[in-house]
C-alpha cells in the first residue's frame, strides 16, 4: 500500500491552501471530531507544563503515571495498558501482533489504516463485506461469521456508525485466535460504554482493545491513545517501538483528562446530548433531498448514498469551504457514498443548506 492510498478526513491545511482560505474558514465535516474547544482544564494544564519548562526533560519512557491513571479509570491493571502516539501507532503494532497468528479478516467498508498496519508486516488479510442496510435501533448484533485467524472490529463501526452488542462480540472472541477491537469512537457514542470490551480483557488473552482521546476532546494534534490487552504482548511492543513515543504534553493531557471523573462525566454528557439532538435534526433535514438516502447512526457521523456520483456535490461544497468525506477509499463503497460528521448546530444548518443547494445545480 502506498502512502497516497491512505485517505483520511481532516486534511484542513491542504484543502485550505488549495481553496485559498484560512484553516479557520473551513468547516471540516470530513473528520469525526467533536466541535467544542478542548476543555479549559486541559489548556490550563498544558500552559502550566510550558511555564514550568517541564518539556526540558525526557518523558517517562515507562509512562507509569499515565498507565496508573488509565488503569484506575477503567479498573484495569496498569501492566495491561500501553499508551501510544495516537491510536494509529497502536494500530501499527496491532498489525504486528496479527501477523503472528495468520490471516486477518477486515469487515468492510472499514478504516483503511488496518490495511496499512498489516501491510507494514507483510501480513495476509481478506475483506468481509458488511450488510449495507440496517435499522435505527442500537446496539445491533455483529453480522459476520467468517473464516480467518484474526478479526479487526470497530465499535461503533467506521464509516457506518453501527454500534455492536457486547454479547455478540464476546461470541466472536471464542472463534478467533486474536480479536482487535478499535473503540476510538465509543466514548463519544451515547450509551456506547455499555458495549465496551475492556472488561473482557480480564478474561480473554486473545483480545486487544484500542482507545483514543483524540475524538472526544478534539485534540488530534496531541496524538494520544492507548491499548488494553495481555501484559506480555504489550511489554514486547514497548521494547520494540520508539523509546519515547509520547511527548510530555500528550502525557500531561492524558493524566489530566482521565484523572477527574466528575469533569469527565460532565464533558461526555455534553457530547452525548449534542449528538442526540444534532443527529436527529441533520438526519431529518437531509432526508428531504430526493434521491439521497441517509443511513441511521449511533454516533457523530453517518453515511449518505446518492443515486448518482456525489463528486460534483463534494466539489461544490469545497468551494463553499465545507469538507465532507468522500468514500471511494472505503472498500465496497464508491463515488455515490459520502460520510458526514456532525458539527455545531450553526454549522450543521449551513452544511445541510449547502448540500441541498448542491443537488439543485
């Protein structure tokens, strides 16, 4: 796989330069981040780190304090936790682990980064097509029962927004040598935590669960995630990877954001309330467009499907400073599909208005 094949939302700087706009003038609905500014307690903490010159020293290579905070947050032994330079680094190492067990199954359409990670280690994989039609009742039972040694699951699924039932995923754990469950969007999703597989890591040594703090707190530039799984596997990764994968600011952010349960609960409630309101409004508004199908989603993004190519619509929106995610890079999708991520109420109204206008051109 070439680097150019790894398409991803959130290319704001590139698009802004192309459109001769400032990044701040772009409405980025192509990346699934919350539209709120990062919390003030995080900004205060990072400013303190700067003022105290904490970045003058090498970070803790073992990441002990951060692992302890994450462990307390999830009630998991810190030895079963490995923080990483965003979920992407940990996806790469999950690919390394998968390469030991044989052939990977990739439910598709799905996140292309799993392919990249497997390709890094020359690991074999195949695609298993997910049904393209589902109802609006979440969570849902995981629909695939395929061959293979390893399976990569995203919960909620990207790009469909389907939330999988924990019970249905536990059945899969008994069928595969290794299950990699990417829960990058789960904390964002209303009622999502009930379906987390993190508690099952105590009982299954063939389970890896990936988490990201990027989406929930709108901090993609800090690159911060973690994986929970067997301590022996994670210790091997930590020995083989870069000596200092996290900088001092990312470490500080993780400690601050997960150390205060009261703040965390309040913040996630704000996110969930926003999703429940805006998801319904945007769904209803776009459903008014003839020949456009809107797919139900449990989280802050959803798919749309047109009867013809959406490329002209996407180009029209770009000229208006609005980015949505074209889906040709997703296996089993094509130019008739796009993914839209929820924004603020004001921007959602503008996005819907311009999408409606794009179909009148």
